[in-house]
C-alpha cells in the first residue's frame, strides 16, 4: 500500500508571482519534481527536454535536486527554444526564471 505522502504540492511565491511545485516520491530514488507556472514549467532530470521541444512548449530542466525547496537556488541546465524566446536560458537561477513563468 502506498503512503499518503507520495505526492506533495507547494505554492511558491516569488515577488508576487505564484507557481505550483509538485514533488512525487519514487521507490528507491530521489523524487520527481515539477514547477508549473502559467506559461510553462521547470522539470527535474527525469523528464526529457527533447519531448518538450517537439511539443513546442516553454520548459526548462534542472538536475540534482531532492526537494522543491532545493530547486529555487539551482540553475537551469537546458531550455526549449520556446523558453529561450521568453528569455529563459541555461545558467539562470530557477528563482529568477519563475518570475517569467
């Protein structure tokens, strides 16, 4: 039986801009993490940036995180071309990117 804490959500407020963070526990592995804004999302290393690119969506990827809180100070490792058009580029801090999502 799965525990009730398999999925956690958190509202993140960065200078009045709100995004939703999802943290999904996985067996014997770090959690899957997604930060969703109005225009696009930031995903952890489990998810494929190439698929997001093919879907022509605003998405960026981060790696090496274990919880939602850690994501805020991480930097973007990859971004779709649609995200780059919005000013989201590799090397940017997630905290800054969330303001544009």
